[in-house]
C-alpha cells in the first residue's frame, strides 16, 4: 500500500473521531431528550465506523487474500437505531446547525474518498475508497432529508411561516 493510501486511512479515522466528538458535544447541548438520544446514537455510530476502518486497514495491508473479502464489503455496518423520522425538537436552531455542519462534513468526506480512489494504483484500495465514498454519500442524503424537515420548523420559529 502506498504512503498516500495509509494517510487516507489515518485521515478517515480522524474524521470519524471528530464526528464522534461533534455529535457528543451536540448531545450535551441538546435540551430535548429525544434529540440528545439521536445525537448520541450518531456519535456511537461514528465509533463503530472507526472500528470498521481499523479492521479494513488491517485487511488491506495484511494478507493479499483478504483483499478479495474486503472488496466484497458493500457498506460498513450500521446499527440502524437512528430513525430520522422520529427527530422532533423544540430547539430547531441546534438541530439545524448540527445537521448543516454534518452535511458539510459528509460532503467533504465524499470528495476526499473520491479523490483517494482516483489516486491509488491499488485496486483493493480503490474499491474500498469507493465504498467509503458511497457510505458518506448515503449519510449526506440522510442528513439532507433531516435538514430539510428541520429547516421548516426553524423558519417557523423565526416567524417566517409559508404564505
């Protein structure tokens, strides 16, 4: 594996740790218990992503036979405990801000992994980075839907109801 590929993994793990800390901070500041739980679920999912990335890195840098197994991975595991449709908040400003920042983090990750996939000469690494780009794109789409729903509440709180 190239040094650049190793750096991609290191950055990916750091990104997930930063996401964990960000969602944990958001949970701490949430006044609503349901919102707090939602942010803690997101934080815990980020920790699962860290473990998945560490395992993938070991497989990619270890035995070449593991490359085939790694290439077969469609999506990193998700606990599936966070239900976007259940997110209701009395503090729409916090939720809109968190999801807005989350969308930017996901958008940057999609670009990061897409570029990494183009730059690596190793097929196994390329396939993994493409999986990670899809993973982050899926998160971006989920965040966008939540943001779109929450922004209506936020505008209403600001006194800008639709005409």
